[in-house]
C-alpha cells in the first residue's frame, strides 16, 4: 500500500472520531515508513537481508581482517567518531601498543605487553592481548544503525554512549567510547566490528539481531579474542562462542517471562467481544527468530492457550502489512505476540487503527521504545495497548544518577539503555582485577555474576554465556502523563 493509500485509510477515521488529530500518522511519518525508516526503531530484531556466507562456514564474507597484522582485504572500512570524556575526535591510527592519534589508518600488531598502573586492586600482566588498553585509557567500540532502514537517533546514541563514563575511571584509566554506524546491515556490522576489534578492547552490539549475530559469530573477532557483548537476542549461531556474552535475557528465555507477565497483568486469558480467548503469534520469518517462536508457542501450549501463527516476510512490505492486518482482524485474537521490524509493526497499526485494538505483547528490546510508542498511539487514536518486556525500565523508574548526569539535561530512553549497558561493562571490567587482557576479561566474565542496575543482574557459566536473569515490564500510556511507556511493578520479572 502506498503512502497516499495509507493517508486515505487514516482519513476515514477522522470522520468517525471526535479526535481528528488522533486519526493516525502524519504525512511525513507515513512517508518515512514508506522509505523504511523510523527513528528509534533500529533496536528491533534483525530483518535485513541475510549476510553473504559463500563458503558456508558461518562467517560473513565482506571484509577479512588478519588480526595479527591488521591487514584488511575484500572491502573497505568506514569512519566513525570517538568520544573521550565528553569531547569528540575523529579517526585514529593504532600501531603496536594500542595508543591512538589522529589519522584514520590502522596498522601493526594487535597485542601489547608491558606494565600500566592500576587502582582498585588487581595486578597488571605482561602477556595477553591488550588491544585498546594503555596506561591511561580503555577503549570500547559500539556499533549501531545510525543510518539505514531503521536508524536509532544518532544524537541520543552518541551522548548516551559517553554519558556514564564522563566522571569515571576504571583502574586509573579513562574509558573512551567509539560509536560506528553499521547501516542496519549484517555486512556493515561485520565491517565496523572488525575495524573496532583492531583498536578497541571490547566491542558492543548496540542493536539489530542480524547485525549482532553476524559480529558475534565472526571468526576474525574470535581469533583476536575480542570480547563481544550485546543485549540478548537470538541464540542461533551464538551458543558456544567463547567471546560472546549476552547482557540481558535472550528472545528464547523471554518466552516464559512474556507469559508470566501476561498472567500478572491479567491478559493471558483475555477474551474478545465474542468471548473467545486466543492469541495471534506474529514473527518475521528468519532463522534468527526460530528460537523465539518455539519458546512462545511452547509456553502457550503449556498454558492451554489457543493460538495461531502468522509468519511475515523479513522485508515486511506495505502489501504484507495490509495482508497481515486483514488476517489479524479476521482472526480477532484479543492478544497478539509480535516480533518484527518496528517500522512494519507501525504500518500494521496504520491498517488496524481503531477498528482492531488488541493487546500487543512480546519480547524486548523490539517495541519498548518511546518513539515507537508515540507513533503507535497516533496510529490508533490513543487506543494502542502495548505490553512489552525490556532490559531496562521506563523513564519513570530511571535512577537519579542517570537523570542528574551531564548537568541534568533531559534524556531519552535510548540513553537510558546505554547507561545500563555501561554499568554492566564497568562491573565486567572490575572482575579482571586490573589484569586488562582480552583473555583474562573473557575468562573472568565466563564465571561472573554481575549485579546490574538499570539492567537486571546477569550470571554466566563457561557453558552458558546467555546470562540474563530477568526483564522489566513496560506498558503503554497513550495520552497520559507521561505519554510514553511506563514501568509495571517496582522490580524486573524473573
């Protein structure tokens, strides 16, 4: 369906509603959906085209890096910004020891040796991979879709990535955060992950299931012992990767929590107008969502809940949204579990509008974003009922340290999630005892329990690097104060 058609559909609601302003999405917002982008929507599961793996070894092809030399073949690297204590500088040349200066090229080894002072206990090591660590600095790299089909707000992401570290040092070292754009593509993610692995101690996946999986599985990162951490998404292809760690519950592990949340909030057995109690289960048809599908279906079967599965193409076109909306209206389930692109979800809402208004639920981090909330409320005339899990609470439960940081300026939920990730990163770094090698970081984290803060606590074992233990519950609050997702309960659900 075109933007013009969506507008015509929305206009019909104006005639039926006393709240003309609540008819749905504005022209520019509909146009943005047609273009495939919604700011803040890049935190969903991956629905980009699959990465190229020509030899079937599980490694994406585009850029190949020799971790011992830093030599890159088969592609080009991209630039980015480096944030250090609130200031920004571009480029960076890394050679031998891991120090960085202006430029933009990378050469040299990838391991360093020698001393470095520590504070807070611990000792330093003269062996092991110390890329991204100097006597006065620890470098962390983050990739995220700052451009592409579903970009996150670039300014929020950049500020959020540096905010936690402004006044902190770890073992006497400042923490420098570098953010690179992965363009919302697995190939783009692998390219920038390999680039950051040559100069940053840790690499973090900021968003996108396909992008996270591609970097987590990349063998050049594994050969270089690069710790790769992300929010919990798929477990497909990431189980058994010694350098990968999930910072929150995976989609598979959230299945039981979705059902428990539905029980606690009273909509597990919600009935429609004809008294039917059933769920619709909607997922993008990608192997990376198979474990999520099996998990939620197994939980619903265990509870005796009737449900029907609706698969949608990964790309989620306008016509697919029209088709799905029609099927959902016909099936008329009072509850819909959904895991797709947020942009596609919003197109479906533009079709269902105020005619079909079920409770929408599912895993985090896909739809629990306030920019998605705002557009969803508009598309439904403030009748949107969204109940989603999330690794972080709503802004109504944000800690005072976060709210007062950086001069007390107003912050959004994208910044809150980065604050929570940074808390866990600091706790993980402290587990090294000051022996800041990649090998020691990975070994210590594999047996660590981290208390968390904004994010719930995590606990790892050598056999299980999916350490999430709980999730927050978010509930839409369309037209309320605040007009955003609010937190259900005072603690995460586990």
